[in-house]
C-alpha cells in the first residue's frame, strides 16, 4: 500500500505570548491508498485543525504535509486551489450545499469550476447521484431533502472531480444514529471500491468501527494509532 498522505512534525499554534493555543503538536502520520482513517478525540483535541492542515485550508506553524506526492505546505495559493479542486474532496458536518441549487446542480459545481464540458458533467452528475442512492432526487433542493439525503449529495459533490483524498469533518454530526451508520457504510464502500483515501474526524463510535485505522488526538498530540477491529 503506497502512502497517499504523509505528515511530518506538524504543528499549528494560534495566538501569541501567554495566550498561545497549541492546536496541533508535532504530529507525524501516514495513510495509504484505499484506507479509511478515523481521527478521534474530544472537542478541542485538534481534529479539525489537523484535517484543515492536511487539506491545505490552513498553514502550519511548523512541519510538512504531502498529499498524492504534492507538498501541500510548500504550495502557493494557485497550486493549493488546483490541489483542492483536483485531488481533495471535502465533506463537512453542516453539508455546505448551496440552497438555491438542485441536488444535481450542487454536485456539478466542482466540475463547472474545473471547466468540464456540459455533456460530460451532466453524465457524471447522474452517475454520482445514482452511486449515493439519490438518482430520483436530482431536481430537489436541499430544503426538500432529509439530513441524510443532504449529506449524500455533499458526498457526491466531494467525489465530482474523482479526488484521491476525501476529507470529512464530523460527517454524521447532524444525523441520527441509523442515518449516520448508512452514510458511513457508504463512505467505507466508496473508499474501498475506488481506492481512495479518507481521513475522517468523528465522535461517532460507529464510524470508528468501520475505519481501517484509528488515530487518537489528545491536546493536539497524536497519542495512539491502531488498526480497527474488522466488522
């Protein structure tokens, strides 16, 4: 299994003087292709900061990050935009859908930004919505859908440009346990079927059960890395 993510000595501090917050402290890790990695920890442990650093949404105080052979921490803004557009897909707890757009239009947004031709874009949107079980809901807008359906649209959108890495921050945080389990089953199936890597921050014990590996953060430090028990 080749590494898709490599992190070395990563730290992120906020503030200055006596008011410094060490959000991430000297974290090193690797994640392979086709691996679903869960990141656990209490609120404030540094999970979201770590994901933002790996995804190039934030800059570290020190340390280095590579994703799919690209050094994220050395990239300029233009390179970061391309990396996030072409290589990394993001799924957030709040879904982040555009309310005035239909499910199909939301899924198509990343492909519009990548200037994918209209015919190819429409075909891929259809395939992605079918993949997440929402083929019959393409014309619905977010307010007409359940939370689980909205999160499935968000996952389809994250997959629009066939990313090598999927980063998900508490993707089941707004869902009931049954719906959250269905969403995580979907993520696991997608990761293994497509050979992607997924880095998922969660409090949800169900997701931890489905992960291939579990990382535990405490006060910004990586204190444990274990293979998950097969389910």
